[in-house]
C-alpha cells in the first residue's frame, strides 16, 4: 500500500512538473486561430453554464414587455453589441468571427438563457470569453432594457430590426446624396452619426420615453452632462461609451445644435385626460411643494413661473413622463450621478414617494415650453 502511494505521488509530481515545463517553455498554444481541444471547450462551456445558473438564482425579473424598454435596448444593441454578435443586417462581423470563443449570433442562442441569466451575463460579462461587463454597473435599468430587447430579438426579421433601431431617422450608414442633403442643411456630421438614432434629428426622442427630448434644452446643461459621462460622474452604460469619443469642440457642436431646436410637445389629449388628477397633484408639488413632507417646490429651479432657469439645470417642460420618473428613481437610489449641480437633487429625491414621482413627471410632461415663464438664462 505504501509503495503504491509512493508510486502515485511520483507520477503526480512528474505530471505536474511536466505541465510546468510545458508552460515555462512556451509550448502551450494560446493562438485564437488554433481553437480549443474538444475537452477544453466542453469544460469551459459547462463551467460557464453552471456558474451562470448558480449566480442568477434569486435575481428578480421586472416587467419586460414595455415598448420603451425594448426600444432602448435595441438602440444600445446596435452600438455596443452588434460589432461582435452581429445583427440581421450583418450576421457574422469578420473581426469577431476570428475570436476564440467566437461570439454567438444571438437570435440562435438567446433562447438557451432565461431573463435572469441574460441579465447576469449582460451586466457582469464572461471571463476568458471576450465578453465585457456592462460599462456602468449602477444602471440595472439599462441592462434590463437590453434583456427586454433580446426577448423580442429571437424572431426579428431584418426590416423589423432596422425599423426598431433606426426608426424614421436617416440611416447614417448610407452614403451619397442623402449624406450631402443632411450636411447641407447645417446638421453636424457627428449628430447624424452618433445622436439621431435615439434622440432624433429634431431632438424629440422616439416617442416612447426611452430617450430624452433634447430640443431646446440648455446648451450648458447638455455640455456638462456629456462631460460628466466622459468623466464617469454620470452613470450610463449606453451614453458613457458614446461620450468618451467626443472632444470639447464636438461636445459644444452637439449641445448648440440641439439647444437651437424648437421642442414640439406631443402628449395627446386623451393621455392627458387619463392623467388629469396626477397632473393636478404634480402641479401642487412642483409649484408649491409639500412643506409638511419636507418637499420643496421644483419651480424655483426648473420653472414654471417668472424665474430664470439656470443654464446648469435641465428644462423639464414637455419632457417624456417615463424619462422623468426614471431620473427621479435614479436620484433616489444614488445611481444617476451627473455634473456638480446633480448633488442638489439627492435630498429632494429622498423625500419623494413613487406616487410623488409619477405626479411631478406627469405635470412637467404636460407643459409646453411656453408655459415655463421666464426664458432660460442659458439661451
């Protein structure tokens, strides 16, 4: 028995020493072009699937069947995911096709994972697979938007994908006369390339509340927001990578362009009637505050009324209700960030209940820019 143990020990030592020697001499292949041995591939895939199943246990899945979530997820997928995972317009990008492991074409794979597992993969990435974590770990709402899109993506045709991603805006990948037309009307090229898919050529978003309206917004506020994304002071896995490519001159160009546009409110009368009571409650909070609940009025900083809106603060009149609710939630949870003035919102957001947030957002969404009173001092 003792001899067997000695023999086994010597054998294991020789195997271990041999393995070390293979590594030290550089004999272990690490080229992506060589592929994995079948046993290695099986082991890595099995380990990954078991880890994802374990760590996704207990993740609470929110309601995903919401148009604004799907729309927001589609916008980010085209920018952040399709270069590796492809899309119905280009199934297998050439560079990513030579990665190891090769990023899967998701419509053929996404059904293998439930929403909680997709959330985990999207938020935290996968080690040794070239799959990065989401650019901002504070924005679970954006991760869920991508998951919501992936649920719809499985059965999406090319035309449906393009409509969802680009809407009725011009596709900046086109060339020739269309490009010349857009450039000749004074639209900065960077706006065409980086902004209009989500925020629209006229700065009015996409009509679902997924993306904010930028038309007529304070130019200084827009510039400070983009700079905050670049510095990591404002959190968004969608906007941070886009803003990171912008220099100071480009930021000013984008901000001035959208600030110079006129905002047209689109809230339907039927929708406003359905929210009439909420709007009235929101008006009281916004214009008078709720002193008994230690909630100050919003109008002193954001209007309406005879007050100059600081160029450091956003103009809220006519903004999407869904977007405003989300921002208040993010402030409350300390997940939004922003330029230095954003810190002022934390104490206010802490006092707002879910109902308060809905009411204030409904009120500001119902306003027209003409209702703000005094002009913004940033214009």
